[in-house]
């Protein structure tokens, strides 16, 4: 197996994606902590079971709390939570597809197939990002 070519020092796409992967991983952890904290502050401790709270944390959708005994569902279904959902989808999809790109580039040699795989991963990223945002805004 041939080793990867080291990118040139400076601000290039590889370096920016390396930085983004670290920032997106940290932001996903912080958004999960924020989701749990805000859910508990909004009354999830007494109104939701643990499974519903975890679903709410990683995909804050008002439909997740419909089956519970929460008297005011409007508090759980405002625009802030849709923005949180979109951020989670964008960060998680970009983080995951960048990791897939790095792993596949380790096993392919530079040339046509590596470029084709990069393009295919880019198309998958766009498709899943748009589908995720469509589901968020449509629910």
C-alpha cells in the first residue's frame, strides 16, 4: 500500500477539514449537553422518560414529546430547536463524510478513482444534508 502524499503547509482544504473535524466533534458534544440541559430545565425531569429525553437531545423534534404528559407543547416546538436540529445534521453529516473521505483516500491511489470517490462522497453529503433539512423543516 502506498502512503499518502503529505499536503503542503499552509491554509489548504485538507488543513481546513482537519480543523473543522475537531471543531465539529466538539460542537456535537456541546450541542448534546445543551440539549439535555435545556430539556431538563424545560421540565423533562418530571415529564419525559429517559428514552424520550435522549431522542430529544440528538434530534429535538416536537413530535418526540407529543406522547408524554406535557401540558404546553409550544415551549418544545419553537424555531430555536429547528436551528439546533439543522446544526446537528450539518455538523454530523460533514464530520462523518469527511471521515469517510479520509479513510477511502487511505486505500485508493491518487488519480481517477480517488477523484470519483471524492465526487461521489460530495454528492452523498449534499443529498443527505438536504434530506435531513427537509425532514426537519417538514415535521
